[in-house]
């Protein structure tokens, strides 16, 4: 069993920044990859960023140059640094992790970008 818990969401003005964290119940190097998805109301869930066990990262075009995914200090934490936030970034952000064919999800954290 794998548990993922997100934190760091909140309300921020356009142009502001937030850092999201995902804490796993096991060493993150146990996972083939980890990442972040987001889902806005009435829209499909979309991939935001992923990082694999080798540290290779992938980003959605809409967040390239603004968001950074990285392994945090603790061995069970992955973070998403979000800069220059836009109203269209407003969504519930979900942490995900994969071990071979098995995918796990956190409960999500709300990010709202509004003035």
C-alpha cells in the first residue's frame, strides 16, 4: 500500500508563486516516476510535470519555464515550485506515483490564482 499526501496549496494573486509538496509513505526512489496532475472544474485532468527515478523531468507546454519539479531534501518528498502563476493555473493539483504497472494518487490540494 502506498499513501501520497499533498500540501502547499492556497490562494495567490496572478504573478505570485507557490510551492507544493508531495510526501510519500515510502522512499521516493522506490517509484519509477512521480509527478503532478491538475484538474480545473469541468475539465479533464492533465499532466503538469513528472520526474523519473533518474531525475529526468517532463513538463506540459503550458507550464514550461514557470514550474519546476524536484526531489526535496527528505527522501520521501517531491516538490513543485510554481512561479508567475496565472488564473488558468487554478485547479486541484494531485500527486501521482508509479511502480511498474501500479499508479497511486494523493487526495489533491487546491490552487487558486485570483486577484
